[in-house]
């Protein structure tokens, strides 16, 4: 088996493609599983380590735990049967095998914006048990700036090896979206890599050249690579806040923000984003908080980001306000009204509830005494129970509030199939014309 530290990029790439490299990867979730598949498909042997036994067992049987991700159902059985991909909960055995370690466990934030690094630190300690001279560590998880250096220091301390001499840590941030993970990993965008070890960086360029057809972009340090990924998220977060503010302005002023955004974006310098009921998931709302928390500690005044956070955090309650107005027009108090919340997850068809706008919306409506149903195709029975809402099976309601942009629900509205008097659309997915023609009262975010 081949150690990559010290190899040229060409030799490192060849070693991966020729099946000479064993990768031990921590985390087989929504990012980690497609990543492990892409690495194994490129030629490496991958041993995935996860805490979730059911997931590990399913994978070892050749089953695809993420059927919604294109490409996995074909590749997983093939790679597992060829012995190129396997999973385990036994990290002690696994860490002995690695030439390359890949980290794909989540880093999120606490309520007070403090980064939640526990999973990352846990797997770092575990890796240190197996780390051997010549190994490289590739951290794919999006990180608060400076964390790669912290992991390198921890690995030095726990393994007794020297960073940059015996082993190297590289930040190689994933740039993916659920629903198209495999494509994003292998061909949508170039891979970004940054390290404080020149040798590890060279090897990482070779490693990712075997996986990503769009090529690899090297930046000068691990912190620069961390910043690339965090800034991509910050850019989207701030622009969503801008769109949200313009939507609120349009409501006050009395015009339709959606048609304005579409028309303005025909000019190549304008990229107005889409307003909505709030920003959720463990990516876009998290990365600005990495910066905000850092700013708080450093005494740096992050004025734009702080303003964006205030705007975005206020959107779930604005969606509730639109619903209250709709019920008011029907002459109904919230208490006792039957309300259908459309979308509990932060994004259609992705079973992820971290920071989902539906959580404060449901809480507020419950507090006001509404009888709540939810339409959520991604949810399991226990998810409805956890939110304390009933799964909607077509029951008649007073109003439906669209929190995440389920197009199939919008089409049911267009066809008049939802038994409700009012439709409140906080995502801009419902056609006002068609919904009104079907007999609904329609309220849309960003329309005065
Ligand atoms: N899912 C996406 O669409 C997406 C998009 C962009 C970025 N990301 C990134 O991916 C990272 C990982 O997120 P995800 O979506 O894969 O999360 P996830 O919750 O789907 O999966 C995380 C996996 O890691 C495992 N895990 C957690 N702690 C562990 C530990 N200590 N040891 C071993 N396994 C452990 C969990 O059991 C789970 O299977 C995020 O931090 C984010 O940077 C994900």
C-alpha cells in the first residue's frame, strides 16, 4: 500500500487509480457516503467509520441508505461486492489501515453560535491512534477558520509524529448540494485544497485529481481553504438576507418582488437571491455564525453579517404574521384554526431539521393555539411526533402556510386539490393566478 506524503501529484494520482491507497473515512452521512463512493469508484479502497450501526450494516449488505442521491444505488452494490467499499463501527481496527484519512463528520453551532466541534475532535483523537509516517488527513467538513491547524496540533500531540514532516493535514472543503452529491463531488466544480504542509498539499492535489474531473485549485494555507468555503456560504446568506429585506419592502410598498427579481437578474451583474421563510440546514445558517462567533471573541465588528442574521432570523415570524393576516381576513382567530404547515425540513425532500424555519413557526402557532397539520414527504412518523403535529392526509384546513418550496404541493393548489380557504406562500412557489382561479385566497411573501 502507498503512503502519499512525499509523492508528486502525478504519482499520488496514479497510486489512487491503481488501487494502492487505503482510505479510512470518518462519517458516512449525507456528504460522507457519496464521498466514500466517489473515492472508491476512483480506485482507492475505502473503509468508512460511523457510529450508526444500522447504516454500517446496510452499507455492508450493499444497500443504499441514501436512495434520493442519484448514482449511489448502482455504485454501492458493485463497490461493496468488489471489496473496495466497506463500513465499520470499529474505529480501533479501522485506523490501523489508513494511508489517507478523510473527515466528513458535521461541525455545527450551538445556540450561542459557539462552534460544535465535538465530533471533529473525537475523530481526530481516534485517527491519532492509527496515524503513521507518510499519512495524510483530508478534512472535507466545513470548518471555522483556524480549525485545521488545531486538528494538526492535536494529532501531533496525541501521536507523537510531526506535522509537515511525518504527516500532513489538508483542508479540502466539500462543495455539494443534497440531491446531486455524487455529481458535485466528481464534476460540478473544481476541488479546493489548502494546507500548511507543502508535501501533503502536493499529495492531496494528486488524490483529488483522480476524483474530480473539474480539476483542483490550490490555495496557500489551510486557513485560506477554510475561508473559501465559509465565504461561499456567507455570500449566499447575506444575499438571501438582502432578498428578504427587499421582499418586506415590496410588501409595504405594494408591489410584487418576485417579478422584479426575475427581471433585474436578466442583467449580468445582478444576482438577486430568492426571499423565503428563513434559512435552515447545517450549512448556510451555520457558516456565518462561525465568523460571527470569531468576531465576538476578537472584538471585530461584523456589521453586515450581524444585520443579515437579524433579517434572516426574523423571517419565520414574518411567515407567521402573513398567516395571521390571512386568518384574520377569514374572520378566524389563530386559536382553534386548522393550519397546514407545508415543509418541516429546511429544503424539500431533504430529511434535515437542523435550524429549520419550520421549528419556530410550529412553536409559535402552537403557542397561539392553532391545530397543526404538516405536509412533509421527507418525514418519518417519529418526525411528526417530535414536532408535535399531525401528518396531513388531505384533511380540510383553514389555511396552508408554505414554509419550504414543495413544488408538488403548489401544483396540488393549482389543481384545487387542497381543502383550504387560504394559501399563504412564503417561498414563491404558488401561481397566484392559478390558485385564485381554483378558488383560494392567496397571500405571498413579497407581494403588497
Ligand atoms: N448534506 C449536505 O447537503 C451537505 C451540503 C454541504 C455541506 N455539507 C457538509 O457535510 C458535513 C457533514 O454533514 P452531513 O450532511 O454528511 O451530516 P450527516 O448528519 O448526514 O452525517 C454525519 C455522519 O457522521 C456520523 N458521525 C457523527 N459523529 C461521528 C463520530 N464521532 N465518529 C464517526 N461518525 C460520526 C453520523 O453518524 C452520520 O452518519 C457538514 O458539516 C457540512 O460541512 C453537507
